[in-house]
């Protein structure tokens, strides 16, 4: 019988193949441990920690210099990039949150090691689930993956699991509760066609690897193993975020034909890698990429982005093996890795954490409760200006790396001129310190601000003389303009980029920037949505920064657009508030004459 399951599609594409169920789910049970048995149980736990570390070290050492990428790509994934996903797991295996706290639970609850880990896992997951930011919230997946690895080691000690389970055969589609980046890296050599996991999200490290390599994948397909068996044939439709189990013959033929068409389309898009992003009426567009992690450089180089329009730096603060934030040298080496790997400009966003976006191992307000309304609380530049011990090492590293290549610095969540002035004074102060220490640096780097708050959008003409550039973060700008929590299922349907207020704010920003002759880009999700590319061109946007996965598709749309025509339609759009009329005009834009 054929049926469909739905999840989160993390990489576009279609995969067809037999199912291989990896690592069957094992139930973790609670057992009472007597006082005289506790020392032995603690020793067993410590042995499992050592075994988990050895496994990750072995995986890391077995990695060849390069990983061949799927047949439709012309690049490789270097081993240091995969290692950058495995290293955080190794660090977590040294963190007291997983090495000491479970022992404390065992002593207090008189329970077995597996159950103590389960208790600690649920506590940590609860903390991460309270985080508003989707990327940071997804780091709970790393907690779950590391705890599961330790639990598997404990169960193998008892002989309850196979020591060396069979690897998935070439051509199969893997089904698992979750996959670690290490799992994904090892499976690349085995020729898997795609994977489905019951847990995980679009911003998990495994999802990032899948997107970078173009592996069709679905995550968050809850209870998939309840319905799918090893004998089943599976189709992954990454476009519709759907898995079709045992498809009927007509459906199978459709997807096989779609695979061929997608392969042809990828080949055609691949030809655009070195082509200019220029419209049919001769308007030159700057097209850059967003990256979450240094590993995304693979995808950036593959699509020929003109530079990095948004490099998020929050990953440096996650999964620390101590209670200290990253030091100046860690910042410097991380940024240097990206700057050296690219010819274009790298726009680095300063730390965007705080309020609900706390990171394990770092406490900004010791003992303080989460803010009642964290999206409006102490976060981003507000946190940085309050906690200079977090901010100054990053500033010093940015000034130093500016000697090695062209970088720009972008300040998130700016709401007033005072914040701009304070940040620039700190850059001056850190530059003086570096001069006194005879450390090479470059103070001439450009400093810009993100437009994410309506007050900033309305007053960009006041801000522009004091910054070198602007970047529009549509995710938060739309959220704050419409008072909509985009991750709240009860109201997320109201999150609408085509709301007249949003469109008017975008037009105000772009008009002010044009008048001041200052560059303005857009790095939010709206810029990478194929439905809105022509609308943004019509409003006056000339600098896009999008996910590498969508960049060539955006370039193709740009190259088949007429800006003069789109400008007239955008002017018409700004004069109406009727949703049906707005949709009709946008549809007309996307149906070029």
C-alpha cells in the first residue's frame, strides 16, 4: 500500500531507493542501583564516555583528505569542514554538564547510568527549546546526539546492541531517529541517495551538511519507523517535504522523470556559476551568500557567490568545554579560515545572542530568569554593549583579520544612533590597544547596521551618514512590524512578507539608501524566496545575500527579469492594501512578458 509522510525538507531534490533502517530505536529503562553498586555503575559510565570519545576520534582520523561530492556537483568537501561539525560533539563529551551532572543524578536518584543521562538530556533539551532563535534552538539536536552516543556505548557494554552494525548499502535511503554529522560523513562514501530522520530541524548540523552536498533529506518525520520497513521502496520529495512509501507505478514513473528533469536543470544552473547576475535591461545585481558555519564554504564556492553577505558568528559560543566565551584568538582563526578561502568580501555579523538565546556554558546574567518577552530584551548589540568581555575580543579579532582580506562588520538589532556611536568608539579603542601592543590591524574596515526594527527602517535617513552600509534582516523586521512570532504555530500564519506595511518599510529603506548613495543589501529569507525576487528588484534592491542552495536559482530569475517593467508594477503594488490585488500583481511580476 502506498502512503505519504511529511517532515521538513532540508535539501531540494528527489531520491528513490530501498529503505535501510539505521540503528533501531532502543528503549532506555530505569533501574535502581544500590549504594554498594554505585561505584561500579559510575565506573561503567566513565568507561562509556571514554569509548564515545574514542569513536569520534577514530571517525575523525579515518576521514580522507577529501570527500567526493554527489555526481551533479563539481567540488569536494574538505575534511576540516566535516571535522568542524564533529569537534563540538567531542567538546561536549568533556563538558561537566555531561561528565559530572549525570554522576550527581546517579548518586541522588540511585539509578542506572543510562537513565541518569536521560534525565540530564531532558533538562538540557528543555532549556534549548525555550530559545526563540531557530538556529540556536536546533543545537538541542547535538545534545540529543551526544547523549545517545554515550547511551549506545553503555548498552553495548551490556551486550544489548551489535558492536558493528551493518552499514547502509549503496543506493539506499537511510531511515534513523537522528543522524550525527559523523554518521552523515561516513555514509557519503557508501553512496546513500538520501535520508529521513524522525527528529532534527532545518538548521541542525546534519541538515547543513545535507544542503551543502545536495543530498535529498527529510527531518522531523515523527514516528516514521512505526510505518516504514526495511523492505519498502521510498521516494523523498525535497520540494514538497514529503516521503512516499511504496509509490504506485505512475507515481514512481513521475518521480523518475522528475529526477531526469532536475538533473538537466541543475546542469543548466551550473552553467550560471560564472555568469554575471545582470537583468535583461542591463541592471547589474550583486549576489552574495549567507553562511552559518565555515563548512558552508563548500556550497559557496560551488555556486560562485560574489562574496559572503552574512556570516553568523554564534556557533563560536556553542558547546564550550569550559565556562568561558571564545577568546580573541579563537575568533581570529575562525574568521581567517573564511577570509582566506574566498576572493570576495566577507560580511561578518557580530554576536547575536542574549535574553532567551543563552548558550550552554556561558552565563550572561548569572541566576537571572529568562526574560518575559525575550525578543525585545537584552540581545544582540544591546548585550554586546553591556557585556564588553564578550564583545571586545570579537572586535579585536575583526580588526586583526581585516589585514588579511576584505571584510565588513555588520551590527545586529540596532535601534538608535547611540548604539552606532558606542560600537564605533569601541572599535577605535580596540584599535588603539592593538597599536600599543604592536599587533597588525586595520581600522579602515567598513561598519554597517542591520535593519531589523521598524524604528530603524523609518529613520534610515538619520542613520545612513553614520554607517558604511545597511543590510535588511527581513525575518525580524517582518516579525516586529506585524507583532507576529514566526515560530509560534498559533500565529505564524499571519507572518506575511507581502503585508502593505512591510512593503512600505522596504521602499523607505531603499529610497533613503539610494538618496544617500550608500549600499543596502538584504540577507533575510525574503531575498532567497523565488516568489519575491522580482518584487524586490522592482522595489529597488540591488544587493542580495541568500542561502548557497538557492543562489543559482535567484541568479536565473534575475537574468530573466526587466527592472523597468518590475519598477512600474512595484509602484502599483505600493498603492493598494487589498491582499487579492497584491497577489495578482506579484503573480504578474513572476510571469514576465
